[in-house]
């Protein structure tokens, strides 16, 4: 992998984790339990990474 591809993957991971943390925070603030907030964070993170990887696959 080229350095640009590695940096792009790290940026996508960073954005996905930020979205996941924001989703967990929002879920917890709406009186959801910790486990449900964690599940929502995992789903949000996986969705963002899935969209990124689908975009990369479509580009190639």
C-alpha cells in the first residue's frame, strides 16, 4: 500500500470512530442503557466503514 492509501484508510477509521462515539453519546443522552449505546456505536461505526469501503470498491 502506498502512503496515501494508508493515510486515507486512517482518516476513514478516524471519521468512523468519531461517528460511533457521537452516536453512543447521543444514545446515552436519550436515556438508553450503556449496552444499547455501545451497540448503536458499533452499528454506526460499521456503517460508516462499510460505505467507505463500498466507495473504494466502486472506484476501482
